[in-house]
């Protein structure tokens, strides 16, 4: 039995391709995947990550629209996200904001299409019967 790729799987495939030292915001992830106004859905996908995934997702590279870490209710998680980004060369200013002009990843549309196609092919190779 074949299955179709889910939105969450597409989000994870895209986030896995964000280069070190670059970020995307939730809304931009949604836009790149063809879901305008889908920032909240991306947030839900990211919050549903399993930490024991075989192919880890660099969750720390997704920030809010203002260029800030946005892990609500977890000061330790927010500090971890910032530390991971800083270890990749991302610099925060005195308001805890990163420069999106400098650090925002802007992939070519063809690269996004490749990511989506690879995610679909990877899943279609699995046999769930």
C-alpha cells in the first residue's frame, strides 16, 4: 500500500535543507510549500517533531517572523535554540533579534521543487502493506 506525503513530512524535508547559519521563519516555510498563511500549521508540525528521528530535523533554524526564537513556555528550549544558532554564526542584537536580511535562506524555486519531489519519492519507496 502506497501513501502520500504529509504536510509535516514536507516541512521536515524543507527544514532539513536549511543551511547552517541560515534560517526560515514559519510563514516562509509555509509559503515555500505553497500554503500561504500557513505559519501556524508549520508551528504545529515543528512542535510535533520526534526527538529520536532517524534523520534529525534542525528545528532551531526556524524562527518567528520578527527574527526571534519563539519557543513558548520553555526558557531552556529558547536558550538552546539561540545557542545552536549562535554556534552556526548567527548573531543576535540587543533585542534578541537576528538580522533576517543577513540570515534568511532564499532557495531557488527549483530547489524547493527538488526537495518536495525527493520527499515524495522517499515516501513512495516505502511499502506499508
